[in-house]
């Protein structure tokens, strides 16, 4: 049984590690999926989306949005204080703007200025108020708030379990416990099943159900 | 008193643990149609009535605002999006909406025409849990998850009937529903499917047992009751009518106690019909398809089957893209998938198992009971036929339908195929082969949970 357990445990841990080597830089998604081009922004116009309640401990160093053009991104708090600002550059199919280091216990807004096209979706299930030059609009932008440096998923596991616990039953401890059960408990149970299955022809097992 | 075999207990515990893990990690409503299934469960739990009243809203006020707060609608099938994880958003929802009415839903939705058995079961979990909306959602999921060990039990018992008490083969068979990730993912969501898989696996076992060792009155009653329960769970289970009728027919023909056996079957049918009449949902909405456009016809159906099964390109082959991918690992609203390489590996494993099982069957063909073979074939063909007919009819109005998870009711037979393939391995190497198979399935399962975490929380 020990050998079988060791094989299963090593396989499980190796696969878990391989799965958790993916990179992540995401802090928060604020907005809608990039389903369609929702606005063509002209010079002098300002599009703002908020209030955005950043998760506890979030540190936003860049804003990523599905857009084209040359845009300036400003992050403000609910008292209109500027927390970060930056200009966009292309990154894959998206634009990204470094905005310094924003960590706010107060709700923030992300404002976009410049010339370009922006993608988003109709605000059918939105909790944001998106405005164009102060007037409400009926769509939300596709915004991702990120760190500038990516980390491995394995290093972000405490954050991942905290995120999973927010709109869910149980706390982060539950996810840690389930992870432990998955990586240690399941191999033990499978090794036990496999090993006992080879010993089951002895008379001592004759009172078992089929 | 007879004991539960230790390997079976270990596999049932494994299955439960995995299904509960999926229930805990999957974000609210990020499983196929879970919004509708939960709306049904909640309305039944709160009112004791069935949904579908056109004058009522689909979801309760509590459900609408909880789903909105969790960002559920935006996340569905949208890889760009993530579920809400701001603690302040949670507090806003708790302060403003957490005590809203729970019983003001009940309107029509995609599951409203389904039979009620699984929802009544999941409503027990919902009622027992108390707590907030997400506590009750998780409890309903866990009650669904409780069926996965039963599915594993059915696979174990079926392998025991087909191969005798050869524990290695039974472990191989039961490990398929215990470890294949889609079983745990679907069983760990609010859905009738987890219960349906369990009932199908018990029907398949009991049908084979009755054909091989005789149909007693008790077996006839339980078999019909299980088929009735499956039909009251999901109308897909009407595919069990023909194989169950075969078992009853052959069993009666062979039996020396025809009257008590027939009486037991009729009594179970009477209970089933009475229950169906009581709830008014004998036939579920999932087989009442109202496709528009071209009239369905035999020629069109033949052409549809040709297009489905005859490969035109290896990059676009429906049995691979729907059946294989969807029965192994396609999570969330099917958008959470591995790279194609893993599915090619899975396809190789499936071909190995099916080829091995077919060869093993050929080698032992003189000992195969033809009625048992007919029963198994009828169950598979009735399920596939029903799925394809529905898919064909819906394809006429360009509504996508077919999914790989729809094959999972015959999970016990998939397990039996794995056990059959294992019989080809020399006895001295069988333990090693079994460990390799378990390690492969376990690795796919762990990778699947990693994929889920990456999709929704990173």
C-alpha cells in the first residue's frame, strides 16, 4: 500500500504543481465582458466607470482594457483625489496603462480620456455607474486591474482561497482543508482500495457484500 | 451482517470528497443551467410548489440580487470575466439584499418543466442548511453530491455481476465514476443529473442481476421503482423503459413465479403513476422539444447521423469535440477546457479501454448471456438515440443541444468497459495496471481543479 500511495501522492502533487505554475497578475475585474465596441471616444471626452470596491489588500499597478487608440487612464477615489495616472500602450489585443500603485480602502473610479474605441457590454447586470462627460451611459467597459509583475498561481494560493470564499459558504480554511484532502487523503484512499482489492480472496472477507 | 468491502468504501469516500470539493470551489451558477435548477429548488423548498407559472418572475428577489452581487451573469461562458471577490461588495449585498423574499420566484425557465424528484431532494439540503443564500446554494449542491457515491456503488455492483467478485476489476470499474472529473463537477452542482447518474447505475446493475440470476418479485418491484424514480428525476430516463421492459419480459418468461413477479412490477408501476399524477410532471420539459423550421424526418435524421459520425476533418469531429471533451473535462458553462493535447491523451485512453473491452468480450463470447448483452446494448442505444433525435430536431432551428455529459448516465458501463480491458492484463501485472489507471484519472482530476482555480480566481 505504501508504494501505491507514494506513486499516487507524487503524481497528484506533481500535477498540482504543474497546474499551479501558471502566471497571474490579476487583482480585480471591474466591468463587463468585451462583447462589442461600445464607444468611440473623441479628444476632450472623458468616460468614467465606478464605484469600484477594490478587494482588501489589492494593489493596482496597471489597468488593462480592450480598446484601440491613444488613451490616458486616471484612477480617482470617491472624493475625486487622483490615486494614479498613466498612458496606454498596446499589449496583445488589449491596451495597458501603468498607474503607479493604487491601494484604496475607499471606492475608486477609472476614467479614460483621449481618442480611441473601447469595448464592453450593455450594463444589464451592472453595479457600476458609467458616465460619458458626466452623463449616464447604458454600457460598461471591459476593465482589468492588475499588478505589473505576474506571480505563479501557487504563490497566490492564499489570495485564491480568500477570493473563492467571498461569495461562497465556508472560509479560506475550508479550501485549504479540501486541498489537503485532495492531495493526501484521496491518494491514501485510492492506495487503500487498490491494495485491499488484491487481498480480497482470503476467507476473512467472505462476509462482504458483492 | 454483511460488510461493505473496504475498497468500495474507500472509493465511495473518494467520490464524495471530490464532489464536495467541486461543490465548494465552483462559483455560484458557473455550472450548466444551475441558475434554473437552483430557482426550481428554492421555489420548491420555500413553497412546496412546482415552478412554471407564466405570471410569476423566474427567480426570487433574493436570488436575483445574490446572483447580481456575485457577478454570475457576466461570468457565464466569458473567460475574460471573474466572479465578484470584493469583500465590500459582499457587505453591500448583506446589508441591502440578504433578507429579501425567497418565495416570490416560480416563473417559467429552462428547467421548470422538469420532473421534481431531484429538486425535492436538494430542497432538503437547502432547508437543513439555513444561513445565507450562498450557504443554502452550497447545501443543495452537497445534497446532489451525495449521489456520486451511489453511482460508484452501482458501477461496483455491475462489475461484480459481470465479472464475479474480482475486486481489482470492481475497483477499476468503480474508479471511473469516482475519478472522472465530469462526474464530480456535475454531481457537485445543483442539477438533476447527479441523481440520474446514480439511479441509472443501479438500474443497469439490477437489470443485469435479474437477467443472470432470475427475476424475483422484490427485484421486479425495485427495478420498476428505480426506473420510475429516474423518470421522475429527468425525462432522459425514459430511455430506460425499453431495457427495463426487456428485463421484465425475459424474467417473467423464465420465472416459475410469474404471478407474484408481475404483481410486484404492476404495484411499482402503480406507485410511479400515482406519484407522477400527484406532481403533474410525468414527462419533463427536456424531452418536449418544440423545434421550428424544417420538419424532422427519417432521411434528415440519417443525414444528421452521417454528419455527426463520419469524420470530415480531425480538427472538427463531433464525437471528439462533444462526447469526449464534454464527458471528460468541460467545466463552468463548458468554456473551461484544457488544451487539445490532454483530450488526445484521453481519446487514446478511451480507445485503449474500448478496444480492450471489445477484445475481451470477443474472447469470452461463448459465455456471454445474449439477453444481458441485449439489455446493455438497448440501454446505450436508447440513450444515444434519444439524445441524437433531440439534437437533430433542435439543430433544425439551430439550437445547440448535444453535450458530452449527457453520456454519463451509462457511467457504470464505462466502468465495466475499463474492468473488461483490465482482464486482458496478465494477473501478475494487473495490480500495476490498476495503479497506473488510478494515477492517470487522479492526475486528470487534480489538473481539472487547478484549471478551475485558474479560470475563476486567478
